[in-house]
């Protein structure tokens, strides 16, 4: 309600909507298509079919040994790092039906691409060492090199989706580029881009997430920040979202 009233953005989270997983962040319209495209297994197969760089991945316990000494296990329909595990590949791991396991890479940079028709916006994502999202910063396209053929493949996928998609990826400490997630829902990058276009055109804004207690101590307007999460005491939030100008 706060985002809708102040920034004309529709954003919601619903418990158990027509599904057997815990949370859904986004619109329930065209639910089956959204569920399909947000599934990490779908995006993994899409990248394989299109020869796009994606970390080596398996969906069964028998092939985990192929992934190396350290792996990352994610929920197929998870988001923002929820349920993610980074573990040693010691041969005693059993994948659940809703898990994907991939080779773990040390990351130098996490990024996102927001694609809407022929418009592409670029972000640097702030992700902590547990793989959980902590914020984003809008950047110029020339700050990160992504081949045009990769972007064209995602544009074709966006035409199929018929609404904006966000592609997340990373650059490893060895300089290798990988894509690892498709978000077909109201992502934080999409919210940041909407606010930027409507109110701060020409500025390269950043989102930052704070522990909610730390967030309450921040003063509105200090150091060119705008507090996004409501600060009243009727509701306690897990985190506070700050827009940095």
C-alpha cells in the first residue's frame, strides 16, 4: 500500500497462492506462466538451449559429484536467496525434488538486467556471503560487458513473457560471466527503475537494505536518502529499504 500510494507501484506478497511453496512475490495474474518462468530449472534449461553461460548444474543427487568441491543449493522457486545453501561437496548430500545444485564460484560482482521490449537497464546487485539480496545500484551499460547475442536471447524471451523480466548473473573472481536467475515478477530492480524514471530521471540511484532497528535510527533526508519502508510502530518489518540519491 505504501509503494502504491507514494510511487504508484503495485507490489505484494501472498501466502500459499495456488501452490505448494511458501511465498509468492508478485502478481497472481497469468500465474502458471509466471510460475514456469520463475522456476530456476526452466531458466537453467533455457540457458543450455541458447548456449548462454550458466554454472554447471544438476537436479539429482547422483550427479552432484560432477560439481566440484563446493556447491550452491537453491530452491527452484526461491527468491532473494531464501533457502539457499553454500556447502562442501562431501558426498553426503541429498537433493530434494525442489532443489537445484550448481558449482560454487567466488564472485567479484553481481549484476542484473531489466528487459522491457527493446529497453535494457543495468544494475549492480549487492548480495551478501549467504547469497541474500541487500540492494541494487543503477549503472551505465558500459560498466559491464555483455554480448549482444546474449541480450537478444533475453529480449526474445521477454517477448514471450509479454511483460518486463529481470535477468540476474555474476562475474566470478576469475573474470568469468554467468547468468543464474530469471525474475518474472516485481523485482527490486524493477521498483528501483520505476522510481528513477518517475522522480529522479538522469540520476543513478541505489537501493540499500538495513536491519529494521538500524533503519529506524536513520533520519529522513540525511545524507541524501529517502526512507521507503514505513517507520510507524504498529508493524515491525524484517528490513528497512532506503533509496540513496
